[in-house]
């Protein structure tokens, strides 16, 4: 199931100068917040309604960072930064597993179709029942390419 955050916190950015190359290199970190309401299937990461021990698989898509004319490479990492459990004395088993973090780019809508942003694609699983929820994921990445003038 693909989910997206309800909001991204303000990012921290550090530019590493690559003088004379025409290439920009950025270090970017931030937080993505997800909805704690399990009824919001598009923005919520939670355990199974009926079976605490059943792992539910999610793919979190997070569009992060500035706009680019072209992205050459990205080295991302994602970690759990916040969770919520509404009834921990009733859960038989619980847990989280971030399995991978890959990336691609997504184009902007017209009139900026020549620009793109980085999309992190996080594969993860969660157990512990419907009250076991991921509230926040932290991300950190290094990216290089050519920034747009609108970043």
C-alpha cells in the first residue's frame, strides 16, 4: 500500500561547493509526518485491525528537497522518528521494520515540466494492531545534479 505524508517539516540543507563543475551537491535532512487516523488510508501507517502479529507492508513516498533541472545521484537513509501506540497493554506483539529506501524523481506540473524533485520510496512493515502507528519518519540524503533557479 502506497502512503504519503500529510506534511514535511522545514528541511535543513547544506551545500557542498564543487567549484567549476556546474554541479550542485546538497545534504538535506528533514521529517515527514503521517496521520494517526487509521481511516486515512492514503496518509496513515498502522498495524492490522484484527491481528497484532500480522505484518502490514507499506511503501511511503516522500517528495523532498528543492527543485532541480536534473538529478544525477542520491544517497538516502530513512529512520523511524516517532510512533504512537494507543493501547500497549493489549498488543500481543509489535514492531517496525524499515526494509529499504530507494529514490527516483518526479516532474513538476505545467508550466514547470522541465523541473523535478527527489522522491524517496521507503519499504517498511509494522505489527502490533490498529493502534500501533508510525507518526514520523526522518530522512537524510546527499544529492548532486543541477539545481533550478527556483530552489
